[in-house]
């Protein structure tokens, strides 16, 4: 490292994505692993002269913030590692201040991209902080790379360098207790671990097999009682480029329980990551969407039916819930989870196309949507407006795409009546929000 790679900078405000904003000779530099107000030495990681902005990591803290704390996990600590791994980029910040920073980002995004005034609308602080007081042990889903020596590994932000790890403090204790870090994963390209949030804490290990037979060898190294499933990285369908999921030891799915309802989730199916998130979000959606007996409701990007099932119970047999999902594996989970619920119709397809058909055939009273990080696109916003649905309950995991969609929906006759922030991802910059839009 040459001296030209290091700059002494005053860190400015927090920005979306986990960075603080600094300036040097008129150029913006996005800095990770800092705290607003600090004076630090920054190691530049991207500094092309032609670039509009540069990027860097904090290498040394000269004047620390009162909110800085020792990082709980050394591999993710920029002060200990030149290329810190991702997944715990706020671990050097006290939990209360993490939540204050997330609220600032949320307000800034709604103001800049959503066209709303933060002060006039009294945008909320983090209203619901879930889990342990230390913010650890909450992840029920983990994804790992495998390094050339066959060890579980993770990479840093915008980096391909793999760092072998022997623990992940944010992971559910049941995942950590399997001993999966001591296994030789040679012949495996990627490893995913999932645990049921039910009391039995059943663990499923999903292996992306790069070499035939590797999954069975790995399964023999894991303790008895751990379920193992695998798919081949080659020989898959044209749609997904992978082979079918096969159980190697035990079963290839997990059982979840939310608000008294049972759900079956395959290893490849989507489920909320925080161990308390599924129940909390379901409760908030029911509170805000206010489903009534006899109503017709569309659940867009419905996944395995987490919201569809309680919504169907609420509307009763006189009503109808349309559970709409595009991913084939998750759609299959929804079909199993909603089997026998006569008022639930499970449909696979592109959301805007299916919504257009549903809205033409049914007078929708409300829509619930939980899109991927990219949010909804213009065509979905247009279809929602055309349907003239009166209530939209929007669950979002990204404040930037949500703010953009606020702008799209308010331009089409909706008003943001309520929004709340949930800290479902402690020690990261991520957050979840639940909002209610009403037709003006």
C-alpha cells in the first residue's frame, strides 16, 4: 500500500448502502466502516481519475465517534482486515445509533426519490427492533462460498477475494452448533444453511454440487439429524441452469409455524431471514391491510404464502385471496401451504400480467405486496392504478426502491397513509418497512 492510497477525511452523513459520505478536493468519496462525524484514515479501494466518485474503507480512526464500539466479529472488522467480509458492516456502531442512521437514510430516500417532505410527514424512527439485545443470532438463512481449500468462506463488498471463516455470530445458534465450519466442502460450489424458527430448530444444509458425489461425502461429515439436500450446478433446466433438488440425508424442506399456521418451505424457497420476522410482518400486514370477511384481496410476490394464508382466513369462505408468485419452487410451496383453503387461488406468473387478469375478473378491495429488493416496476404500478383498488399494503426491504415506488403510486392517485420501519437486520445497513397506501 502506497501513501497515495490513504487519505485523511472527515466523515459526513450516512448514505444508502452502508456508506458515509466524505469529500476530497471536490470529489465525493463513499466510505465504508465509518461513523458520521469521525476523522479517519481511508484506504481507497476504487479511485480511477475518470470516476465521478471514489470508494474506500476506514483503515484507522483518528477521532472516533461516541457511537463507535468494538466490532463483534474480527473478519468483518475493517480495522483488523484489509478486505473485511460483508454481512456485518454496521458491527462497529452501537445498536441504538444503527437504528437512528437507518431512520435518517429512510427519510432521505423518501424525500429525494419519493418527493415527500421528511419534516412535514414526520417519517418514523425504527419502531420495531426484534431479537436479542446484542443483535446477534437472528439469521435463520445463511449463504456461504467455498474457497479452493474446501472451507466455508465469505467475500467483502465489491470484492472477489474469499476469506475462510470459522463462525458467523449473526447466524442462528442452531446453525452454528452443527459444526458446519469444520467440514471439507471440496467439490461444492456454494453452501446454504437454513433453520426452522419453530422450537425444534431443525437445520437444513443445501449444497450446490460442482463435482458428482461431493454432496454425499459432505453429508457424512455432518452430525446426525442435520438434513442435507443438493443440486448439481450443471444439467439444470434452461430456466434455472441447475439440476433438481435432491434430499441426501433427511428431508429437503423445513416446517415453519406463524400465528398458529403451518408452512412447508423447500430448501430453495424464500422465507424471511430474521427468526421473528415472519410473525411480526404477518401481524403488521393484517393490522394495516384490515382484511374483512367477504373481501377480495391480491397478494403479489406472495412467496410461500406467508401473508396469503392469514389473509384467506380473515376474508372467510365468502371472500377470495389471489396468491401470485413467479418463482416456480416458491410457488410450489404456496400450493402446498394453501391446499384445502377454498377461498385461496394460487397463481404462478408475471405479477403485472396476472394482476391485470385478476383485476378484470374480480373487484379487488385490497392488495398486499412484498416485492424483491428492486421493488415494483412501472407496469405493476400502472396495473394497480387501473384496478382502482382502495388499499395497498406494501412490505419493502429497500428504502430506495420503496421511495421510488412511493413516487409512482402517489402520481397515480394514492396517498402514503402510514409507514413504519423494522430493524430486521441488526449490524447491517438493511431495514424493512411496512406501509399503507389509500386511494385518494
